[in-house]
C-alpha cells in the first residue's frame, strides 16, 4: 500500500494556504482559448486575426490603442480583405507578436526580408 505523503513533506511545496483575495485573482480560462493558442504550435495552421486576439485575451479597443490604430481599422482587418503590410505589422506588435511575410514554393518557406 502506498505511503500517504503530506504536501508539507514534498520538496518545493509551499505550506501557506492561498488567501481568498488570491483565489479571486485566478483567471478562468476558456477551453476554446487554449485550443486557439495551441494551434499556433503547428507550422502550417492558419488562424484568423480575431481568433488570435481573443485567444490572448485582448479586445479590439486594446489592439487599437496598443497598435496606434483606430478600432474600425482593427474590425476591418479582422473581417478580412486586402491589408497593408505596415498595418498588419502594427497589429502583430500590438498583440505581442511580429509579422513574418513568407513565400512558399514547393513546400519550402522563404521569409521575406525588408517587407
């Protein structure tokens, strides 16, 4: 029969109980958000801008403010269409990322410099 181990006996354990205030600060994570974030791990997975923004917990207003864009621009970008690389770069930076423009030929990916 396995021996019961008290958490205090475990190396690296913390014997301090969490306070009510600290428990209230724990964010509830939507499983759909986790799935959207996980999709970024696959090299050829495509994701919509809105899905990415929601997955990292930002609003359109947050992206607009951080990227020095108008909220209408963010909305329009997320709706699809033809976008300027400079605007996509600002969007990417606003959500904590960077834009990588690439051309794929015969399965080989070529990231473009200076774009």
